[in-house]
């Protein structure tokens, strides 16, 4: 199995120096090395954005699709071949904005995929307009008088929609983030890991220094029970002087693959398709 250093590709990294995405990339490589799976059995799916470039920098299978459309592709891949480990690399705009509808309904389906959201609270690739998670009042060159909209709260939303694994990581804490992603992969069902990822170019408020003074690990506290939904809601809603990171909510649920019977059948690539007569199916088109 590969070590983290073996997963590097020859693609030139197109992120700004100091970008929080580098931390997520390094944590992801650590995770893949610890997963003990052949890279050919791992698929990264992404849409459009700075976060969507991450699969280009890891030696695994990759599908790079349209803006906001990573989740339906990931779901289709998992349904076609449930033996694969499927991960989504997406951003707060890509997943919660353009892809918000897919986010909601794939939580409902509970397909066994792991969704890692690079949440920098800004649109980085398109040069700095407010995203669905930008703090109210923050001034951008597109919102010069400050953001007036209420932000979307992804952790609370995911818990309310019935997601069984909801977590938050921090791009500067590689070991903790790698552990979270690994836990999400091992979880049987839809796993959300929202990662606090500072944008050093366009978000001058939510910086590494700003986060480092506020984040704390909830799973270090033995009294916190991530299976308690009410407690999870309270933790998910904390924002400001203290920001929790870790597994916020976790509960076991039946997956789409189990409910639909897909898991009992071989992957489509292994189905026997020789000597199939399709003439009967074509009659209605004649």
C-alpha cells in the first residue's frame, strides 16, 4: 500500500501560497495511506472551485465534473460499484450553494460516500464574493456594504436532515483532520466533514489566527456524547468565541445500498452481459 509521499502527482498546484487547502490535501494523503486500500479502489469526485482541484493532486481515480454536481456523480459511482471507496472534495459554494439541492437529497438517500467540504466562507476561485457560509456584515468587493443575508449552517442542516455522521475539522490540525476523514470513510452511510479552511487572499476575517484562538476538540471531553442529537445541535450551533471541531453527531442507519438491495448484487462491472437478447426491449421503438 502507498505511503503519503507516494500519492503526489506531477500536476502543478494552483492554490495561493499559504492556502488552507494545502492542509486538507496533506491530511487526505495521510488518510489514504492509513486506509490500507489500493488507490485503484478509491475514487475522488469534485465539481468546480479551488477545493475541486484537490483530486488532481492525489494518485487515485478522479472524476472532475460541473459546478455543484459532485454529489450525484459520487452517488452514481457508488451505486454502480459499491466496492469502491468514494470521496467528494468540494467547497462551501460548490456544495452548499450551487449543489445545495443535491446536498439535501443525498443526505436523505444515505449513500455510503464521504463528503469533505473546504469551507473558507468565500468564493475563492471566482475572486471573493460572499458564499452561503460568509459571516453577516463581512465586506467583500461584491458586497461593499457588508453581507446582509443569514448564512447557511451546514452542520445543523445536516443533523436536521438526518445525516448519520456530521463532523467539523480544521485545516491546520492535520492529524485530527486525517482522523476525522478516516472515521468518515469507515462510517457506513453519508458522512459530512466540514473543514474550516482559511482563504488567505479573499477572507481577511476567518484567518488561521482567528480560528486557532477559537477551535476546541469536543471528542476530548468524555462527557460529550455524539449520539445525543440535542447535544449535537447545541454544539453545531456554537460559533464565535468558541468553535467546536470533531465528530459532532454519529448514529447508525441503514444505507441506500442496503435498502435498495444493490449491496447484495455484484457491481455493474462484474455483471454478466454476454448473450443478452435486447430485441424484446426494442420493439416499442420500431
